[in-house]
């Protein structure tokens, strides 16, 4: 009888210990999850704050540019020299990509052939990369292009084009292009020169471009939006004569 009672007591104690261990383990897991979620919440909040701050800076920058234009226009009315300075400033802004522009040129549309991406979804060896896009951009600059955009992302002197995983990254503002989708390249300049550059010697058959259907259309009124990338001048300085 005493033996049975002892066994029962031992069983109860073991059950209580097991329950306490399980409860403590559950609390520990909950605490770890909370600790993991807390930094993520902080990071998300910080990202949202930075996005809002960027939007405010872009808005303020736009207002300042508008005010500057008004001051320049008022100053240019004073004489021929001031008017020429205003014209040079406007031309500089257009070439730097900080204003919307419109003009004649060509539109190059690249469409993947229907059967080239039928394999592994993670296999990007069959699609174009940054190399082919840089080739087209350089081809257009050498054909006297005055403004270029890729999928409405303005290309400026400080715009980089690099491969980022399965996507192609344009500039530092986070714009990305999927090589498995249609790509539209708008170019403003002399239509004849641009068309000749795009069609000369199989220019659009370079590299992986040959597995895309390419279409070139000339237009009189191509609109290219201004860049969303901030131009930096942290190190360059004008040379004093």
C-alpha cells in the first residue's frame, strides 16, 4: 500500500514538474517572439518615417524650383544678357533631367518572345541584363540623343544601371525592371539619327536582345518625365579662372 502511494506521489510530482517546464518553455518562446518583432516594428516605422521625409523634401524642392524660375524670368526681362543666361540655365536643367521634357524622337519597345522563359522561373540567364540596357543607352547617346528614359525612369549623367538579383536596378531611387516583362525606352532627339543608330548593323541583336521582339516607332511628341533621383555634388567643384 505504501509503495503504491509513493508511486502515485512521484507520478504527481513528475506531472507537476512537466507542466511547469512546458509553461516556462511557452513563456520563453513568447518572449523571444516579442523581442524579434520589436526590432522589425522599429525598422518598419523608421522606413515609413524616411519615406515621408523624402516626400516632404521633394515637395519643398519643387516649390523652390518654381520660385527660382519666377525670379529668373523676371530677371531675364531686363536685357539680352540676362535672357541668354536664363536660356543656358533652362538647357542645363533639361540635360540634367531635373525637368519634364517633350520633343521628337523614337520609342523602342522590347517584348520577350513567348517561349524563352518557359523553364526555371529563377533562371535569368535567358533574359537581358544591365549589359544590354547599357548598350542601348550608349547607342542612343552616340546617336545624339538629348533625353532618354527606360520604363519612364529618366536616365541622367548619374544614373547607374546594374543587375540586382532577378531584376535590373535603375538609379539609386529603387526603380527596378523585370527582364521578363515589356521594356519601353523613350528617346528624344533627331528622329533620323536615332533610328539609324538603333537599326545599324543589328544593334538590337546584341547579347540577349536577340531573344526579344523589338519595335521602333518614330514620334513627334515624346514626353519624358524628370528624374526622381537626387543629383549629388559632394566632391566636384568649379575651377576658378
